[in-house]
C-alpha cells in the first residue's frame, strides 16, 4: 500500500473540512464576532495547514488500489472526526476532550446524539459547524473531496466503491464519474429546496439552513433544546419528513426519478418496501397511542407517530415528542425501525431495507425449497437476480451487525445501565440513529454517561457508518501489503 | 489564468519542496508562539484584574481597621485611662480624623459591595460604622460628660463612670464594627469566586489552542520525516547501492529506481555515465 498516496488524499479531505470551518467562522463573524469566531478560525487554519502539507511532497496518483481506497475512506473519517473536535475543544464550555470527540464523531457519522445539556447556549458559529459536520458526513467525507478534485482520473472509481455500501454499489447502474455528479445534484439540490421550504414555513434563515443540512444528512442535530418540537408546526414537520425520507432513498433512484428514467422510486421494490413499512408502522403506533390515551385526538397522535417513525427510520433522530412515555408496542416498533433504517445508497445508516428485503426473500425461498426440493429458485430485487456472493454478504452483514450490537449492549450493561438503555443505545449508535430509549431517549442525551461509554458509543458509530466491514478491514492493515 | 495559477503552485524541485515545507513548519511554529503569547497575555490580564481587585479590598479593609483601632485607642485613653475633659481637647483632632477616615472607607466599601451579591452586608457595615462614629463624636463633644454630670446631680439616678460608658456603650459597638469589617473582607473574597472561575476557564482556553497547535506540529514533523525518507533518502540509498554493485560486481545499474526531481536527474546522469564508459 502506498502510504504517501493515502496521506495525500486524506489531506485533500482536510482542506474541504477546513473550508467548512472557515464558512462557520464567517457565520460567526456575521453574528457580531460571537465567541465561536476565534476557535473556528484557528481550527480552520490548523486543519488547512495539516491538509496542505502532504501536497508539497506527494503527487497525485492516477490509479488507486482497492486497499488504498479503503485506507483513504476509513482514514479520512477518523481524521475528520479528530480535526472536527478542534473548534469544540478550543471553545470550551461543556466540551471536555471526550465530549468534543463524541460530538464530532456523532456529527461526521450523522448519528446526531449529543452530550450538550443546553444546545441554545452555543454561539451561532458553533451551531453552524455542528450542522455542517453532519452535512459533510451525510454523503461521506471522501465523496465530497472527490467532487472538488477534478484531476483524480481513474482513481475515483475505487473510492466510490468503498464509500457506498456494497448493495448500493450493485444497484448503481452508472459510471463512477456520474455517481459523483448524481450525489452532488441530489444532495445539494435537496438541501437547497429544504432550506427554502423551511424558510417559507416560518423559520429564520439560520435555522432553515442548519435544520436542512441536518435533515439531508439524516443526522438530527438541531439548534434548539426541544429539537423540532420547539417550532410546534405541522408544516415544518411535514417538510422535514419529506426531506428525511428522500435523503434515506437511494440517490441513484432519486436521480432516475428526476430525470424521468424507468428505474424510478415508483418502480423500486426497495423504496416501496421502505415507504410501506413507515406508513404501516406509523398507523399502528398512532392507534396504539390513541388507545392508550397518550394523545387526545387521532390527528395529533398520527402527527407525532409519523414524525418519529420517519425520523427514526431515516436515522435522523429529530424529536417532537418524548418517545419514552409511549406504549411498549410503539417502543418495540421504533427499535425495530432503528435496526432496519433507510435504503442503501443514501445518507442513512443501519442494516438497510435492501438487506432486510433480501433476507426476507432468502427465508421465503428456503421455505419453497423445503416444499419443492428440486426447484431452482433465484432471489431477485427490483427484477435483478442477486448472485450467491451478494446473498452471502447480506447474511454475513446481518450476523455481524447483531454481534456488534450485542457486544455494545454488554459494554453498556457492564457500567450499570439498564437493559433498555444499553440495548437501544447500542442499536442507536451502530445504526447512526441518535436517540434511543431509557436514559438516552429522544428528549435526553448521552451527557451523563461515563467517559468509557461515550468512547464505546463513538466506536459503535464509526463501525456502523463504515458498514462494519469497512472498519474491520482497518484492523488488518498490516497484512494488506 | 489557470495555467499561471498552476505554474505558481506547482512544486517540482527538491529545493522548492524543502523550502515550502520549512516555511510551513516555521509558520506553524510562529503561529503557536503567537497564540501562546496572546492567550497568556489574556490570562495574565485576568489574573492581574483579580489580584488588583483583591488588593484594593484588602487595603480598604486595612484602612477601616486602622481607623477603627485609632479611634478605639483614643477612646481607651480618654474614657478608661484619663477621663478628664482637659485631656479630651488634646485628642479631639486625632479622633475626628479617625472618624472621617472610617466614614470614608466604609462608604467606599459600601459602593464596592453594592456591585456584588452582598449589598445587605454593606448596609450593615455602614450602619455599624456610623454608630461607632456617633459614639466617638458624642464623647469628644462632651455629651457623655454632660450626661454623667446630670446623673450625678440627680440623686435618684446612679451616675456611670466614663470607664463604664466605654465598656457598656462603646466597646460592644467597636467589636461589632470590627466583626463587620472582617465579614466584609471574607465577603469580598467570596464575591471574586465567579472571576476566579472565569480565570480557570480562560486558562483552559489558553492552553487548549497551544496544545492543539503543538499536536498538529508533531503530526507535520512526522509527515515531514516520512516524506523525506520516502522521496529523498531511500532513492539516494538505492542509487548508491546500485552504483556500488556496478562498481564492485559489474552488475547493471538499476535505471528503474523510483524517484523524481533532481534525484531522478542524478539517477539518469549516472546511468548515462555508465553507458558512456561501457561503450
């Protein structure tokens, strides 16, 4: 593996992050040089210098090998999380070293969990940086670096393969150069449209931009302590629900829909399953809440249940209600959604609807084979036959996901957390959802957890964001050659 | 335009690479130093403010105590040791000065305390000081002597001595005022608590950027070492080894050693030289 090539491309990602820090410093400046100005400017300078240094020596590589691609992606994410801590650390306040690391990892992995007890106390520049980190993380640090670097030639393809999950890669029927264009158009376009819609719905420009960035990155970082519940507006909730849902759909499918191609969201089996699942579970939860008397009217019950279902499924984690007070049925269903999450090829995390669909089809086919032992049954998704390698990978991933989640739960439990908190915190972190249940519910946060558990949470977030195997590869870096 | 931009920022020689790298390191070093200086200046300024405030308060409390003790000395001399009217006149100026001094100091202290979280304590201090001043002034004015004389004239009343007046009237007030001044000193010290907390916050803010800058510098130095080794040291060692092999064993010189800039030129020139001798 050519270490100098890896360092060079990580340096490019750092420059991109430095640009966003500078943008946040400008926001701070426009807000009357608030207390975040100096930390953001300083962090921007240090990050830029760190990113520029490798460029003095390392030349661009025309051909990046798959192992180098992995190292660049994982390395970029880790380094981004480290430099993302700088503004928080320098600013101080509630940000100790562990807290700053937690907030940075939570942003870049688009988890959206927080250790802040009073979000509104943060200056605007810092709030903007939080949302910006979520936005950058949303589509992947590396993909953005590739967009702004026009001279990477063939090396683009390898990085794209690593960044997008395996299934998403299989579903993409475009060339890698087109993938980047699609990502840019869909992601930036969606953010701009959501910002404008939120502004029209009554938010300020600042809140519109930050909530839109957070929603499109499916992160769930809000600028208010009460999250979206602060605005108490069905229109705003509706806009965010649409934005979150679209962000959790395969970007290639969205692009195909926009450009009038055949493989659009209306024909996609995965998207149909994803939306169908959300609609059915929203209705079940709203009935459950109404029957339990949690909400007095059907409309109110449906409004809150639909928002929470969309927020959890898309791994955003915005909140309008305290789900800890909901019925056991609602809680179980929301935990199920925290595991399944959105579609592959989107900014959401978790196990992905695609994998669940394939797993369900494998089970169905297994039953058929039991009935007709000589039958040759193939597993298809969206009319495409999935080969044995993909099926095996899907099942391996599901097993690995369950094992990591259980391991995470055990670590939380060792430190005395109850079963609900331990399990949902592990699921929430590995799926990059944000809120769990119990002590880490939608209206509380991770602030009171001991430092070791905060580190455990960040590890789970990184493992989940890099689709488990992307992270595990890093452990065998010495044998890469 | 883009070509010109590219030309300016293209680094394609060892000298330029080293120069830019050292410039970057120097810049970061200077930057770290500047941050340290700036932040330490801020900490120093905050510390100075706290120390100054503390010093002013201690001095004020000292002034009050000096004035009170001066007044007490006069009162002891007059009421306990002498008690004669003639002696009073000689001490009156000293007593008036101490009264004025105590009055001035307490009003200053009151103004300071009004700005803190203990305005009620300021009022108590002023009232107490006023009371002790009034007693001292009344003694100097002869009111106490007149009252004793009237009591002596009245056979129905027991006339107190000036010593008794001091013990029963003045001394409790003196002690109460002294106690209030002590309270003022501790109260003011406690009121500096938020400022001290701020100082701790500022100190942390001062250390963090410097610490981060140093970490960045360490990372850059490690990268510098890596790149120097990778791009310059290793190729030179390989060229040297290959040339040695050629000279010792007549093995063909390795023309495919991966290098660039002037080192690549060196490799090519050695290869040319060898080819020339071979022919």
